[in-house]
C-alpha cells in the first residue's frame, strides 16, 4: 500500500498526529449528522404508520354507538 492512512488499529491516532485531523473530524461529523437524520426520518415514518394503523383499527377517537 502506498501513501494514505494505514489500516491499523492506530490509524486514526496517526492521522491526527500527522495533522490530518481537520478533514477526518469533518468526515466524522458529517457521517454522524447523516446517521442522526436517517434515524429521525425513520422514527417519523414509524410514528405516522402506527397512527394510521391505530385509526384504521377503529381505536381512534371516542367510541361510536350504532343506533340501528
């Protein structure tokens, strides 16, 4: 392997020691932001799906009386 960061356990520490920390930190922060956004979207979709199923199952709102 020529150049770049070696794929060893201390690769991240070596990159930070060489001064490549700004790019690495930016990459890690963007990666974390993308993952958080995906989880939030998934939770919103899950909540909407659960509310829709709850209403379709007839458990939404006050109980209805059939008068005939």
